[in-house]
């Protein structure tokens, strides 16, 4: 989360989204936890994948 936020601030939103989406994808449960809710919110801010 911290690295993704830093990259977002540095204008590297696509790299931030890729990193966070890959790690978020590892999870199969626990989506109600604070950490995963924050990750999901940050992914929403970072936007969809670039074409």
C-alpha cells in the first residue's frame, strides 16, 4: 500500500495499480479486513488497467 501510494504521488499510477492489483489478487478471503478494504479503495482511485 505504501509503495503504491508513493508511486501514485510520483505520477506512476499504472505501476502502482499493477503492483497492488497483483498482490490483491493473491487473496481469496478476508476482503472485509481493513487492509484489503483500503487496498480495494486505492485500486479504485488508481483506475482501470491501461490499454
